[in-house]
C-alpha cells in the first residue's frame, strides 16, 4: 500500500482524472462537478494498491464564523474507497492522514457525512455538531437546518473550543454549501 499526501497543485492531470473516476464510481454517479470542485485547492490523500488508486480524501480550508471568530477550518471532502476494497481499513488510513493535516494546519476539522461515512467518522472521535448550522450567503447569514445532524466536527489537540450554544456559519460556495 502506498499512501501519498499532496496539494492539488502537485497532482498531475492524469491523477486528478483518476481521483474523479474513483469518486464517480464510489458515489454511484451521484458526484457532481461542483462536488469535485469543492475537493480541490487543498491537500489530498491518495492510497494506491499495486499502482491503482483505491482510496482518496482531501481537506480544504474554509472559514467558519463562530462566536464572532472566523475559525481556520480544515473541511474534509471526497472521502471514498473503491467498492471492492471497503472494510479493510483504507477509509481509516485516509482519515488518519487527513487528521494529521488538520492537526498541523487548522484549529478545527469539519465535514458533512454520508450515511456510509457516519460510522467511520464517529469511530474516529468526530462528533455531530449539536447546535445550529448556517452560512454567510450572498444575501447575508442564513440558517441551514437541513445540515444540522449530518455536520461533524473534530477538534485537534490544541484546537479551538466550540460553544454548542453558538452557531457555525460556513463560508459560502456554489453547489452544496456543506
Ligand atoms: C465510507 C467509506 C469511505 C469507508 O471506507 P472503508 O475503507 O470501508 O473504511 P474502513 O475499512 O477503514 O472502516 C470501515 C469499517 O470496516 C472495519 N474494518 C477495517 N478494517 C477491517 C478489516 N481488515 N476487516 C474487517 N473489517 C475491517 C472498520 O472497523 C469499520 O467498521 P465499522 O463500520 O463497524 O466502524 C466507504 O464505505 C465509501 O467509500 N463509501 C462510499 C462513499 C462515501 O459515502 N464516502 C463518505 C462520504 S462522507
């Protein structure tokens, strides 16, 4: 098994194509161009077996407004393992490498979990954010009640302490905000 951590700028065009193909297959075609765009511009973890890409995840920077502070947040995107390689620890390998990046570069980790992914994140100490979720939309701050219950946070050692009574307002983006 070969695990590589690299910035988007260090990936060859062919590697980005491999990542996109993996994601299209892993999400059964339910992976939009905007979802892929959200996974770019940060650090990728690529796991290869005999040269073939079998697992991927990335972490990108977002600002999360919480209690009047704009928290430098590592937002996890595009975690996927090839279907015939699941339940062998690849998901955990990807998350461990992404958490190492978050621990060195951010004060908070966050992600939006699919049903498939929830167990993986919970078992690694990520927790559903128990409070409100929102975004700083072009029309001003708006609450996103549909994202409450599926948004997970993880505080690295020395990271920020969150107040569950306060809202997490994520920066705006095209497509799914979370
Ligand atoms: C979610 C996903 C990334 C998990 O990947 P994975 O490689 O199966 O994850 P792991 O193997 O590390 O862990 C999954 C489970 O297998 C278990 N496991 C790990 N190694 C194992 C092994 N050698 N033998 C048996 N079980 C094992 C883990 O303990 C874990 O068990 P749990 O679900 O009871 O906690 C994968 O299912 C996937 O790609 N799903 C589709 C895309 C998706 O939804 N991605 C998440 C987006 S938020």
